[in-house]
């Protein structure tokens, strides 16, 4: 019987460190990931960028108005129609109020969220006039919802996947179940958002 060659200690250590690093990225060892999660992980984009909330201005952008950094007039943080300049100004004040300085996109779902130095924005004094939908991140699930006919409520004409908190739908993901699952894991659980807020058409998430 042939004896197996022993791996050098350095090779074993490199393997263990690499495995621990990969595991830490997702909160659990990669080998435990399900097929849907693995597929979603490839599709969830980590596109994002940092900005300085103290350098924000309101500027004309394409056919409307946008919140932008004075140092980068080619990148909009939030856009508004040409008759909604005041809404753009309100959005800028919200970003500064909560110290938002990072913007991220969840794949191609249209879901956008802001962070304050790597954490969910929060403040003891909520922004005046904001309307928030409060939810418990532990109760958020991914559910398949039916689209019914306007003429006949019993006729199902389509389906979609959504992040749901009880009866409230937080976001729709079309037919992309994997994206919805990863949004729940990365977006909701990792950052612990508990409120979906809106002020004058500007939607943001916070604790």
C-alpha cells in the first residue's frame, strides 16, 4: 500500500486561512450555501461608491435635477423631474441629516440603498416629515406573489418574487428568486435595516 505524500505545513495554513476568509464574507462556510444562494451571490452586484455629504449640491442633470457631489458632476446620487427641484433639495438634506456617504445597488433589481460609514443610517431624531414603513428584519421572507387580472381577480396572469414583511411588500424582484433571496441575506440581515422611508419621492432605508 502506497503512503500518501504529506502536505507541507505552509500549504495547510494557507488553505485554512483562505477557507476562513471566504467563510467570513458570507457569515458561514461557503460549502453550506444552497444552489439558489450560490446563484444569487454571482448576480448580486457590489457596485457602489463613497461620497462626501458636505460636498453635495443640487444641479441640473439631463432633463431634470439631481443631488450630486460638487467634485463629480457626472454622477447623480438621486434624480428628479424638471419640476421637482425642491424635492431634490429635500433629498440632499436627508442625506446630510443621516450622514449618508455610501451608495450601493442590489444587482439589476433597481433596489438602491445608502450607508453611513458602512452602517445603516440611524439618528435619534428622525428627519421631519418622513414617512416610514417599519419592519422586523427577522420576519422578512421571500415569497412568490400572484398578479391577477383586473377584470377577474381569480384569474392569475403572472407571478413575481418579493421581499415581504407580513402583508407588506418591501420590494419586488420579478421572476428572479435568487436575487430576492440574496437581497434578504445581504441587504436586510447584514445591515439590519428596520425602516423603509420616503420623503417627497425619495426612498431610503434606515434603522
